[in-house]
């Protein structure tokens, strides 16, 4: 147990070299029991079991050791075998990490279920990058897909996110994981789009199941993710997925311009949709100044210059 409190370094394309802090290293403790979870399915909890609560002192000691060993860390990530905001000393821990992190950024990966609680908002306001899941808007979907603990008032999650983002000075990233025949229905997509516009996050990552899920559910295909990214007009959407899911197509110059007018693309999007000739065509257009590359929240987007 002791060794697994700190894990990594793990290279992340979006956040750099990350050192993770697992706030529940011994057992899964989550207020969701998502069908797609890569951990085993388990009964939900509303707070961490007091027998399994780590001391801040212990975590900081392990973190200091790891930071001494690894000098190239960009980000310290608060995470858990489950939900990190269930850790009762999170606020104090963040303050202690801030004292030793130097120029490194802090990041939390949370399912967002507690964001409407004032103490959790105040705690997360102290973090540099907050990544929250939002797979569903309707109560039915939350119950079916995320299988939420009965203590969660899911209708308060979006208002909580809106309120949090109004106060937050740093980066808020939302993540939607799509599961076939569950949250991929048009009605849920429309609800997600309308509500995410109100939240106004700095980035929206959309993806699907990659690793073996806890329950028998299936991923959506790449075309669906692309359709969704196009539907979520004017939102900074990034499609994240396994490189195995590719849909390589051929595009001429006009088609590339039309495509980019509709939606700026990341290098990952290009790798997953453009065949080799089309990729070369796009990079030539970039060299000729017909397209431009723009950095937005650590991600490069290719846009049309017209
Ligand atoms: S919130 Fe994360 S850890 Fe919890 S059940 Fe869902 S996927 Fe698993």
C-alpha cells in the first residue's frame, strides 16, 4: 500500500510529465459505479472508510521522496482508486503540496459529483487544472451509466459547475465518456451541448471506452465522436481515444478548408482521420500559410486562415 500512494512519472500528451497521488491506494472508494470503469465494479460510497484514510503527513513524505527522485515533473495529479474529492483532508493536502511544488502545476481528476458542495468548490479553486467528468445530464442517464450513490443530487451538478467556473481563475476541463446505446442518444447529446455551453469550460475532452470495462458495455465508434465534436459548435472540443480507432479518409484542399472552417482539428484528429496523402496536403497548406496552428490550453489546433 505504502509504495502506491505516489505513482509515475507518467507522460501525458496534454499535461506533460505527471506524478500521481492516489488518495485511496488500497481499495476502490467511489460515489459512482460507472459501467465503463476500468477498475472492478463495486458498491458506491458517500465518504471514505475511516480505516483507509491516509494521513497528509504520510502523503507529503512520499511525494517529497518522489520529487527528489524525479526532477522532470510538470504536474502533480490528485487522483484515487475512485473519487479523490471523497478524501476528507484534500484542502489541507493541497495547501501542503503548494508549499513544495515549486513551478509544477497541480491537477485533479474528479467525477464532478461533489462540485455543487461549497467546501469542495473552495478546495478545487486552489488547483491549477481541474478536470471533471460529465457523462450525462438527465437523472435517468446518471443512474444507468454512472450508477451514482443515492446521496448525490445529480440535478445540482451542472449548476455547481457553472458556479465553480464563474469563480475559477485557472483551467477547467470537462470530460465526456460516451458509451454505446447509453449516453449517445440525440436527446442526451443536445442536453449535454446546451448545458456545457452554460458551464463554458476551457476545454471539453470527448472519448469512449478504451480499456476493459467493469461491466458489459461497448464503445461508440470514431464517426460518432466526430459527429459530436461537430455538433458541439463553438466549444473547444478535443477527441481523445485509442489510436486503434481510426477512420482514415482522403481530402483535397477545398475539403480540408471546409472541414477546418467547421471545426479546428488537433494533430491527433488529423492522425485519426487523414490518410497519408491528405496529411501531406494539409501540412503543405500549413507551410504555405493557408492554414495556421494555434496553441489553446496546451493543445495545438489547426485552423483555416480564410
Ligand atoms: S467515477 Fe471513475 S473511479 Fe468512479 S466508478 Fe466512475 S470511472 Fe470508476
